[in-house]
């Protein structure tokens, strides 16, 4: 099996980061894999791919020059001659589906988000019969894929893009006298809901809430909303707030926290939240995507409706009022992900897809 693994970009913090782990499963099973990136963006995902021995072809183009991207990929496929295409996210999937049909190459389609823009939904709906296999990056996304596109059970699989590492750095429990450290990893974008977090913190102040210990919040990430978020926090009078930028060492960042926040409006799997639970952190998260299934309210954290500052403020008040219990919540969170997202389950999921592809007739 010779797989052309097509991704939108090499941007750090997105679905490009797990590519080495995913393709390692494919390669260990005997497949040859080459990665094709339709654009570079910040390129932060590239070093890990190269370090893992992957061959990567990168197009030096933009995000919306779709015809140019299709022509580039068509030339690459003509040279590489893959037996299968494996695509990730809508742009690469639509281009891959069209080229796969033209060149009679069977295609595997990743789905990563519980939300699709109307245009993306229409395109994938029109092409829904062409992928030989649809893969959801979480149970929630797989279920939505079946519902949206009428995908039969034998053509859909779940391969969660997270394999828990029991050796990952662990957060140290909060100790009396310390500042309680809250944080999040994510793009500074409306989808992540950090504006809702600011509104919730403002509500706490308006209600006269006074936590028993000092706390500070750090949001590690870059994005188009950086200036707007900084301005909103300043206008709300939030002083214990920082935006340190992209974290090149996310596990170390998480290990320095006592409580993780994920107030997203939309998510698929949300790798960052699962990594936080792996680090032994309790979590306050929106009840969207896989987060609503993984997080256990009252045991490993708090689930709140998305885009609801009042509910988020209530959860923050509950967590901040009793910091001593956060450690036990964090240990329950860690146990949860180590059990449900083990390395063995990750590998089994990938191998099941390969076994299914091996049973399909050649085009």
C-alpha cells in the first residue's frame, strides 16, 4: 500500500501535529507514506514529521488558491503514483476527492470538527459517496458524519487523534500559599471562546466574588483575535490575564497549571483538553464535541453550555472556591484518558482501517 497523505497546512497546534503518530501506525503496518501539504503557514508541524523520517512535499501557496493547489497536487500524484489517498480537513478532502476520481485512486477522508460551514457541508454532501472510508477523529464526529452524509457502518471508523502517554509530565497539585494557575492552549480565535471566558471573569467581578486564593490565567496560542482579546480583558479590568504566545512545549506548559480551561464554541476531539487531563489537570470545558463525552462533571471537572458566560462564571466560582479538591479531580481526569485513549487503542484503530482498505477491490 502506497499512501499519499494530504493535509491543508503545516500549521502548529492543529491536526498536522499528530501526523507522525498516525503515519507511524500506517508505516509499521507496511504502508509507504508521503505527506503532501497544500500550504506551509507557520511550518511548526514540519520538524516533527522530518524527525520521524517522513518525506514531506510542501506547496508554497496560499489558503484560498484552490485551483493552483489542485494543479500542484495533481502533478505530485502523477509522480508519486499512490495506491490510496488519505486527506484531512475540507480543502484537502475536496481536492483529493476530485483528483482521486480523475485518477481512480481510492480515498480515506478524515473528519475533525463537529461544525462545518455551510459551503463545506454542501461540498462534502455532494461528494459523500466517493470516499471508500470516512474516519472521525472522535466518537462524536463519527456519529455526526454518519448523520450528515448517510455513511454506512462499514465505511465509517473512529480513530481518535490522541494517544495518552503515561510518561507525560504531570502537574503538581496546588499548595496553600501558592497562586492558583489556570490556563488554556489554543488558537486565539472566536471558535475557542476566550471572549466568553473574559465575559465570565467580568461577571464574577460584578457579582462581588472574592476567591480565597489569588489566581492567574494564561492562554498560550496565536491567532487573529489576539489584539481584540487583550483589549477586552483590559476593558473588563482583568489584571491576572496573560497571552504568552505559541507554546513550543505544550506538555511543560500544562504541567505548570492547576486547572485547565476550554471554553470553546466548537470542537471535534480537542487534543489540548485531553492532553491537559493526561497531565492530571481538572478541566472546565464547554459541552461540545468529544469533550462532552470524555469529561465527567463532578468527577474530573465541570461541563458548561457553550457561549454561556454565566454558566462559565458559576463553574469558575466553584473551582476557585475550593482549590484543595482540584488535585483529586485531576487524578480522575488522568485515569479517564489513560484508560479510554491508550496507545494500544490508538494503534488498533488505525490497523482496523488498513484491514478494511485491504478488503476493498482495486478501482
